[in-house]
């Protein structure tokens, strides 16, 4: 972000912005991925900031540009164990900032955290920065952990694996290193480990190499190692590695399980399904056809139906219907006897598969459940809803009405249901108006209020406040008698709308039945950082009712609650108001 762009958004007088805010903003800029040193230097000059928000940097330094990081390091107070310098060294090792590593190491008197430095060297190894690894080995004493060699093997850095093997004593972990290299296809590292390391490794290396399809690694491990395998054939079949499946079948004795055909069927690998059927004896389970049907693999469904005896379950048609696999459904209907459940039509309706719903209704006897209209109502699927009401003769429920108010597409579904079921009094409950209020549907709230007698509950106004629907809140207040609860204070405080807060304070919370704590309300909006609301409360609404002790308590509480998104301006506003009160009290 060039300075010529940023400067137009800054006031000429930096003192118009609190010093703490300026320091925080400069610090946040340092963390931006597109930050540049030139812009940072100009910002610091404009801002008249000395130093950074070190605590914020320490806790949020995920990535800092190298030039910017070195600029910050040079200005970091050289405390004996300044935590930011440890974090900076970690970043330098993670991202390959060799000059930054040397810069931090050259600072006299600084002590870096032991465990963090081990992690730093681990990360340099993991990311292949051999120069940094050699430098840390030569100039630092913290060392690394077994993760260094493990992760270098995982990420294919043979030169680092060799260096660590020849120069370090931490070694590697027997459970991870060969597994890491094999599962990522690094045959050169697998060979190096075999020739130069003496650890006993686990059998999962061959398993993972098979799963990932690294046939050369599989062959090498087979001919040179003795750890064996466990799920190798199953996993190779699941992932579609035909050459690995063939090799394991011909050369290994661990065999497979029913998962091999089951999972290959699920993933659509028909050649592997056929190969396993012809060459292996483990067989399959009903999962094979069920999963193949759900995923639309019609050729596998046909093959399993014609050549295997395990069959399927009702899940086959249910899942096919859920995913809109009409061709599969027709095949199952014509050639299989397992049938389906009401889930088939329900899930097809939920996912908008109208042709599937029509086929099931016209050709099957399972039918649907009483909840079939809920999801189409929520989804705004008027075509599906119309078919279900007029052809299937599905019933509407109270929950269906509520669901229709969730639709972000249109309210056509609600009006359709209202027109067709308005005389069915048992489904119209107060919760319908509650939901309409929650989602800001003022016209429906008005309709229900004028034409129905069920009313609402206090949830109506509560949820309207929580979601910022001021017009709904006003309508409910002036036209309904249900009111709200004191929870609206929490909702309005979180929302941060001055207009909403002021309406509630002047029109709702001023009634005798609402005894609320003004100090608590001020604390809530202050803790959320709502500057305009705090200013309004202090200068207008609560100016004469909140005293010195109340303001002190609020300041103390938000300081205890503060996170690294501190609301500097709000805190300063409270401090200024407290000083005004104290000055007035002293004059008196």
C-alpha cells in the first residue's frame, strides 16, 4: 500500500487521533501482508510514534514482511528476554529471513526462549532453509527437536535430512520419519533413511505410500523393508491407484477387507471394483451398493447388482434420492427389492429434486413424513411446495410456517402457505409472529397482528432488537402488548445501534416494569466499544444520574475485560467524563 494512497485518509494533525490508537494502527499496519518499509517509515514520521505495541505484535505476528520485521527489530527495546524478539526469530526461521536471523542473533544481551528457539530451528528444517539451519547449528545452542528431521523428511528436503544426520544428535522419531517421507513420495529420502538410519519403523509407511499412489516407494519398501503393511490394499483401492492394487495383490500377503470394494465403489473406481471381484476373495458389504448409489455411480451399481450377492439396503435409494440420482433410483426401483424409506422423498424435497419427488410419489409406496414441507418452505422452493400441497396433499405444520420465514430468497412460500392453510387454526401459534419479527418481516408482522389472534411472545421484540430491526421494534411497541424482557439490553448493547438504544431507553425501558441498571448498560456498551452510544449516555441520557464511583467501576471493569482490540477512544471518553465529574465536585 503506497504512502501516496494512504496519506489522503489521514488528518494533517496526528493529535486528532489518540496516541494509543496511533500506536496500535501503526502496529497493525506492520502485520499487513502488503505492508512496505517506505510507507511504514512515513507513517511513523507522520504519527510521531516512538515504539510499537509490543504486546499486540507478540500475540498477532502471523506474518511480517522481512524489511518491516527488521525495521521493528532494530527499534525493539533490548530487554534481557523481550518476548517479541523470540517471536521475530521464529518468523525469520519460518519464512527464510536469513539476514533477520543474523540481525537478532547479533543483539547483545538478549535472551531468547529455549523451547521457542527449538521450534524455530524445526520450522527452518521443515521449510528447507538450509542456510538458516547451518547458522543456528553453528551460532546458537538451543538446538532443535526430532520434529526437525521428521518434517524435513515429510517436505522432501534431503539436504537438510543429511545435514541433521551428520551434524546433530536429536535424531528422529521412529513412528514419523519414514511414514512422512513415504506418504509424500520422497523415494530419495526413504532410501537415505534405509541406508543410514537404524530406527525401527512402523508398518504405516507402506500403508500411506499405497494410499497416496507412490508405486516406486511401495516397491522399494516391499523389496527392502520388513515392517509390512496393514490397510495398504484397502486404501489403494479407495484412492483409485490401480497399479498399486495390482502390485500389492501380486506381491503382498496382508490382503484386504470388505472396505476395498466398498470404498472403491463409493469413489467410482469401477476398474478396481471389477479387479477385486475377479482376483480377491474378501468380498464386499451392503455399503458398496449403498454408497455407489448415493454418489451416482450407476455402472458400479449395475455391476454389483449383477455380479455380487451382498445386495444393498434402503439407504441406496434414500441416498440416491437425496442427491438427485434419478437414473440410479429408476434402476433400483426396477431391479432391486430393498426399497426405500420416507427419507427418500423427504431429502429429495429438501434438496430441490422435483423430478425425483415426482417419480417416488408416482411409483413408490413409502411416501413421505409429516415434515416434508419444512425444508422447501425454508429454501423458498415454491415449485416444490406447490407440488407437495396440491399433488402429494402434504400437511402444513407450525414449524413449516416458521421455516418459511427463514427464506432469504422471497416470502412467496409464506404467503402461499397462508393462503392455503389460514383456516387451519391449530398450526398458527405465537411463535409465527416471533419468527417474522426476528427476521425483520414487518409486513408479515403487520398482517398477523391485524388478521390473526394468536399474538406473539416477548421473543418477538427481543429478537427484533437482537437483529437490528428497528421498524419492527417500533411496530410491536406501539401496536402490541407483549413487550420484551431485560435481555434487550444485552442484545442492543451487542448490536451497537444508537438509534435502537435511544428508542428503547426513551420508550420501553422507562416503564416501571423495567428496572434496569444504568451502570450495567454503560458497561455493556463500553465493553463493546460503541463510542457514539457511550458519548450519548455520558453527555445526555445519564449525565446527571451516573456518579463518580459508577464511572470508576466501569473504567475498571473494561480494563479487566480488555482484549487486544482495546477500545482506546471509549476508555478515554470515560476518563475525560470522570475528570469532569471530579473537577465539578472539587469546585463545590
